């Protein structure tokens, strides 16, 4: 098994739910997970672009210009759930499943 990187670059689509930190939505967790899985399916089939997914569905207000880009991060600069998703994901690919963190459900793409 290869060593985890010191830094990596991630992008994400954040799907909010009513119990998430800084929630922007009143939906229940199960519906947020369902939406994330549907979006992942569309992205994998190529019927939706990353830009469409981020601009149309992401609740993240911290990523620049609606890109979903979290930038280059070290492990201590990001939630453990997103770090692990990045470690198990190849550059240019989506994480195998939506990831739950205290902030919501994330579709994670490793970009560097």
C-alpha cells in the first residue's frame, strides 16, 4: 500500500441536511444521502458535469466561484472524513461513495 500524501487537493459538492453544522436545508439525512447518490450516478454516467453538480446542488459557501475546490490541504486542515475519502480516491476520480461529515454529505473528487 502506498504512503498517504502530505497534501492533496480536493473538490466537493456539499449536500446539506437539517442536522448538519451550518445547515442550509430542512431535509432529513436519508434524503440528502439519496440526492448525493443520484448526483454521483449522473456524474459517473456523464449526464451531468462537475460544474452543473456544484452550481446546482452544493450548499458550500466557502469554495470560490461555485467550483467546489477546497484547494491544497494538509491532513490537519480538513475534516477527517474528507481526508480519508481523498486518500482512497485516485486523482481525477470521485470517491467510491458519498461521504458524511458534520457539515453534510459530500461528493468528493480528488484533483491533486
